[in-house]
C-alpha cells in the first residue's frame, strides 16, 4: 500500500487525488486530502462568484472524486503549524503532494494604499463567499463610487457583484450578512481600470459579456481609451491577436458605440490608466490618481505624464495573487512558488524524496480551473515513477490516529455532510436556498454534530 497525503482540497488537489486512484501502475494507493478548513473544494467554494452557478456546479464533480473508496477528506487540519510540518508528514505518509495555491494578493505599492476604504479584491471575494477567515465587511458600501484596479476575471467578478441588485443575489448562497450589506449599498458607479489596453486584458470573453447582461446596470466604454490600442484602429494588428483577445476587443468596441441609458448603476470600463496614488479626504480614501499610459511598442506601456483623478470611496485592487511560503518547504521568493522539477520538490536543486507540488504553488497563479488537470497529471506521473522507492519507507500505520494524538480534530467526510445539511437548514429558515455558514464556530459546530 502506498499512502499519499494531498495538502489542499481545491481543484488541483482533487485532480491529483483522482489521478492517483485511477491509474493502474501502482494498484493500491490510499489518499488523504488534507485541508485546514472543515470544508472541501478550495476556491470553487470560496472564490467562484455566487452568481456563477455553472462553475460552482463543478463541486459535484469534485464531490464524486472525494467520495472514492480510497480517498478520504481530512479537514480542519492545518499543515505548517502544531508540529505538522513537511518532516512530520513524511513520517505519516509515503508521499506528500502540496496543492496549497497562492493565498496572498499582490500589492500596488503606491502612496495611500493603506487608507481605510482601500482593500484587496481577495478580501471582498472572501467576504461575499463566507470564508471563515473573512474580516467583517468594512467595504464602505455606503460609497457612491468604487474603483476596481485590474482587468482580469477577478476584477470582473468584483465589479459585477458591486453592480448587482441584492435581490439578484438572493437565490444564491451568499451569506445573509453580506446580502444585507449589499442591499444597503449606495454604490452607483463602478470603475474597472487597467494600465494596458483591451487587447491585453486578462478576462475571458464569457466573463466580460456577463457585465453587459446585468438587468439593472449598464457598461460604459470611453472610445478615447480604445483608440490608444493599435489593435483597435489597425485591422492587421487585431487579426494577429489570439482569438480570445479579438473577441474581447469586439465586445468593448460594441459597448463604446452604444451609449447607456436608463440604468440604475453604471460600470465604467477604462484602459491605459496606471494608478500612482490613492487620494485621501477625512482620513479615508477619496479617489485614485491615474497616469495616462500608451503602448511602448514592445508589448508594455509607458507613462505620459498626464494624470486623471477618479472619485472613489471604495478601492479594490485585483492585480493578481502570489504564493505564500509554507514552513519547512523551500520557496522561490521571486516567483512565489516552490522550486520543482516536473512536480518533484527541489531542495538545493536536488529532488526531495516523497515531496511534490501541483497547482498555483507549482506554476504560479496562471490559467483557469481546467489548467490544473494537466498540471496535476504531470506531478502524479513523477510520483508514480518514484513509487517503488517511496513504498519501501516506513510510515505510520494509522495517520488519522497520529493526527488526533497530536491534538488535531479532523473533520472527515460525514462532518462535511453535516455542514451541508446545516447550511440547507439555514437557507430554509431564511426563505432562501442553502446559505453558507460564515464563521469557524458555526462550521465546526455543525461538523461535530
């Protein structure tokens, strides 16, 4: 028997577990999928916007994997603390696959970033997704104007949630506290701003089009912004773009040609503006100063020395994620990843027996959910090549018993099912569908019933 721990129950971790039990080279592999939360699915539960029902339904596929007879979900177990570091894990398991993602948001590094009213999009997503670590609201939803800095899918999600009427979110699993706060929101203008042009934006076309399908909000695009993009004015330059970028350009071109009328809220999609300072008034953020940029001819942009201020009482940065060092594992500070060779963790340039990585902590925060499949497959292939040597190692006969003896209180699959039942009951009591429990006490209380 080969015992493997997969650290992280998001898509990369679940895909790694699936590949381990569905292969035939090593017939008897048993997998424990560890997670510090008592709930599985990672960013599919706590990162996918609540109004993205189709993507959230991916949980059903992940559930099928975690219910496999040779896979056990082991929640409420935090690796890297309480004596459960990489060294200890290798005493419990023949191999460990770290799928811990990229938990830290990137900073802007500009004056005023720490002002009240300035937050990361990650914080906002965690709040409306009911992550138990989310710190209150504090999102100045009494603001009149909000600025979302970034033009990727996270920025689109955040802008869309800010622009939605609360009644549109009532059928989702948004926690009741967040729904109530959004119902009182005074935000009427949402500015989504990127330092480059629409031809370089990172959102997918499906996500982008959703902004234009909101029932009570419209999208405004300034044609003057678009005219700075060579691909907007030059058909040959547009034809050379990847298909997704051409489609994105077509969408914003249409919006620029259609003035918005009769909408309660407005999403202003802006390009070629680089944030240089957050402006302050009365001790809080009051706006963002941007420098106009233009293409530099090498795929980037350069500043022009011309500035524009956009009023905002709420500023959310959505400029990417970065991996966080896990105590005991090597870490590449420059790239925010764990050094590896085909998924094998490298210590001082040499593969470390029994240690592997997959997902964002392996390759950086790139790609979509499906990108994790080939990433996990490569890592599992490396592990299986090493299986004979790994299986020869002596490990604990009962890792779960060892975890409990060390003071951990694992939440297993029945505990997670109890959380699901409690969330369904909560939704029913509120006249809604299943509603997420937003705090540790509530989650663990439900799991231990």
